[in-house]
């Protein structure tokens, strides 16, 4: 057991606590002392009474906030779980789509390799293309002259 000297509302107290709990006890005593000093006038007992009541009120408010937050945290946990399951499903769909794309690319490459080469351009084809282009230009010039 450890012995700790506390000062609360200007009065010293000797308190025993479990070994290793000294710092925690000193911190708590500081909080109680601050509350007791907020109470002006009255006896030491009255200061400590009101300090205890104020701390109890703060504790009750904190518990109410925690209880109010618990359902929200439960719904958030559920939303996170749903989002994670959806993410897993989307990842699986993406993986499958990538596999399908990979297969399609292989099939396309195989088809390209198996396809006969395009015929080389011949002078006869070139002349025919030039004649067609000339006719298109002549028609375009006529269209532009139409009022």
C-alpha cells in the first residue's frame, strides 16, 4: 500500500492507495480541490459537499451522453460492416472484369495473328480513290454555290 498526501480545499489529507495508483489519486484530488475552491464561503464540509454534487452531476451528464452515443455508434458499426461487404463484392466484380478483359485481349491478339494481311495498295486502287476524292470535291463546290 502506498501513502499519498493530498490537499483539498486547503486542508491536508493522508490517504492510502494501491501501489502504482498514486498519480491517478493525485489527479483526482486536484479535480476535487478545483471544484471545492469554486464554492465561496461556507464551511469546509459544505465546500466538499457541493464539490461532490457538482462532480456527480458532471458524471451523470457524461454517462447520459455515452448512452445516447451508443446507439449511434452501433448504427455506425453496422454501416461500416455494410460498406465493407459492398467493397468486397465490388472488388470481386472488378477482379472478374479484369479477368474477362485479359481473356478478351488474348482472344483479340490471337485473332490478329490469325487474320490474313490486308492487301497492299495498288496503283489502280490509288487512281480510283483519287477519282472519287475529285468527284466529292466537285460536288462540295456545287453545294456551296447553291443559294
